[in-house]
C-alpha cells in the first residue's frame, strides 16, 4: 500500500491562523512588558496598586492563553461558561477567605 498523495505533498500555510498566533504572542509580550515596567518603575508606596495591577494583567494573559492555545474561545459558549463560571466562584472563595483571614488576624493581634 502506498501512502496517499495528500499526506506526502506539503500543504500551503494557513496565513490567517499564523497571523492569529502572532497576534496573541504580541499581546502576551506587550502585557509581559507592562508587568516588568510596573515592577521596575513604580515605587513601593504603590504596592497595593501594583499587586492588583499584576492580578489583572495575569487574568488578561491567562484569558488569551486559555482562549487561543487551549481553543476555549472557539468552542460553544455553553461549554465556555461551564468551565469559566466555577473558576469565578473559586476565585471569589479564595478572595473571601483572604479577607476573612486578614480580619481575624487584625482582631486577634491588633
């Protein structure tokens, strides 16, 4: 048995898919550059602002990675919400636990 001709002959590249990958890489590079700029340029008096800015930029980067490289953006919206909604609740739970832990710590030691 000989292999099919279509598996031997190289196919032309999909230019739109290549551009999409470059676009995502450029966006991730810009956000990473902004993270470095914020880390190196803002003084320590802006530490709470820096932390929330890093969290926001991390969510942007995670969204692009999940959407493009894990192909979640190309799925049906119901599947996307089935995955994203529990993640939002888990993040809310973590934030609530940190806030409560800080309140308990301050009540005990201050």
